[in-house]
C-alpha cells in the first residue's frame, strides 16, 4: 500500500456521514430533529479539520426516485436532486469523487493527493461500498472520528463496521444528527459497549495535530507537501521571495502568476510625476523648462521620451 511504503500513518481520519441538504436543512425532505445545534458543531469540526489538514472521508446518500416508496420514510437524497447535495462548508477544495462500480479498484494512497474522498452509498452502511471498504480497511490510521447523520442509522452502522475491523473509533456525539432522541441514546450505549469512544466537539477542537503533511487550499493536481522551516529565496530580506517547503517550491506558489516587471508597473506613476513637473515649469539642468518645450521635433521627441537623459539630448 502506498501510504505504508512511505512510512506514513495518519493521526486521525474524519468520517463525514451524510451531511446533505435533505437531512441538515429544515426545508429538506427528511430533516433531523437537532438541526439548530448540529450545524454549528459541524462547522467547528470542519474548520478544525481544515486548520489541522485532517483527511476526510465523506459519504453521499444516494437513492433512485422510487427506491424508498415502501420503506415508510420520505423519499430523500434522490440522484441529481438539490436535496442530495452536500452542505457547501463540508466540501474541501482538494477533493475527489469515487463512484460505485462493484469493484475493489481504488488507489490506496488517495490521501497522498486529495484531502477529501467522497463515496456514494445506497444503504446505511458505507462499507457495503466495496471501494470504501477497501480504502478504510487498509488505511493506516490511529483513530477514526465519526460525525454526521443519522446517529441511529448510518453513523451507528459505519462505527460498528469499523470496530468490527479492529479500527479505533471515536464518535463526536454533539456533531451527530438524529430523528429520535431515545433511539439515538440507545445507539450510543451500543457503540460504547462495543468499544467506541464518545467525545464532544470541545474535546476534539482542543487537539493539535503535528500537521506533517499539508494540503493545498486550491486543488492544483499536486500532492501534499512535507513542511519544513520556511526559508526566503532569492536572498531577499524583505520576505519578497518564494518559500521553500520540503526542499522545493510549494505547488501553490509554483502555479501562481508570473512576476511582474517592476519598470513596467512603475510607468503610470512616472508619467504622472512627469506631468506634474511639466505643469510646475520645472527646468532640467540640461535643457529649457518642460512647460516651454522647443518646437524642434527632435528635441520635443527626446524630452517627451526621456527628459532626464542629458546624454540622449547630446546624441540627438
């Protein structure tokens, strides 16, 4: 596996379960009961994950239009509908979607390039998706952090599936949505009995990770870089040079705009100063006042191009 060959073990991986509009929006097709407290908690966790460059596995509930008609629940998260979309703040810039095709063909070092990997699922258990099962089973990680909706359904299913595979699991209780409080409390007792750790958002946000690997804020096709001490390039003492990270230029800086020509960028300012001097009647030591230009076209052309070049006037 790529991550093992590189000797890389993740401190934690965040599992984001079904944070979609149909569940997390009061106007959705099947909203959870604790939306007012759930959304602020999710925002804090996503901000913490971005700040600490935590890899994120997201599940996307996906159903066909008539798939849930006899199940007793409202039809929700229909393929292509607006309610199926994830909440905007849960989407990272460096992300990729892994579609279902009933095969195990998935790179196991996806997090070497992407911070967020999104899997589509058709049932409560995300690991019934063969690709998600392979990735999460073989991923070297010290702890899985589970958040999302719903606690008595999909959250419980993914947590139990990871525990059955011998993975350490922590459930962030106040960042999980539920429809029935009583059923959700029973699910938490079952998870605790199976060995899951129950924590809250404050416990999680107090953690500070080593941030050995950092993901770019804008996806540019580059892998995350190992971070070393920032060193200014080009010998600049004013911090104008690029930053060296891991022995090379950070991909964001490498893909930035080309440096501007300092002479070109100053030309408008020089033209403005020249006009002010001309209006004030300033006289250069080598020629007449600029407000009284000579009618000789040669002298006029020379002073217009470069009035401060006496050697150029002599050459004319």
